[in-house]
């Protein structure tokens, strides 16, 4: 079983940048699909980005395309989300997720098996 622990959240001004990390332990995740979701205050959990185990396939929500970059370091068993040009509407709890398969329904949180505890990102105006 893989355990996921996010870090790197915090408070940042609009236009700023943050990098989230997700450390995986328990089993090498090099064969897992990995992703990020977020849950804004009072809203449903929503897809942000996903990547397959080789890093050759990435997917992004339209709202973050061109601003966020998802990547993995398989040697460190770590997933990253580089977030640039942050907007107030990016404020949310960000969750790391993993699954053995890169589902066709990757934008649906029910398609993912493993979850971290989340890290808060707050963007001020």
C-alpha cells in the first residue's frame, strides 16, 4: 500500500508561485498514475492535473492549463505541482492522489484509489 503526504501549501499573493510536493511511501510508485485534485471552500473536489507513471502523459484542467505543471521524481518517490501566476480562485485544499491505472475517467475523483490528507493553498488579492 502506498501512503501519500502533501506539503508546500501556504499563503501567497495573486500572481505568485508555489510548489506542492507529495511524498509517497510504502511501495515505489513508479508504476502508478498520479494526480492532484483540489477542494475550494464550500465546493466539490475538482480535478487539477494528472500524470502517468512514465511522465509521458499529462492532463490538466482548463482552469490551470499553462499555469500549473505536474511532474514526478521516481527516484525520490515524489510528485510535484508547480503553480505559477496564482489566482484568488485557486484557493483550495489540494490533494495528492494515486491509482494503479490512468483511468479514462481521470477527472472524476471516484476513479482514484489513494489519497493524501491535503494541504491548504490560500491566494490573497
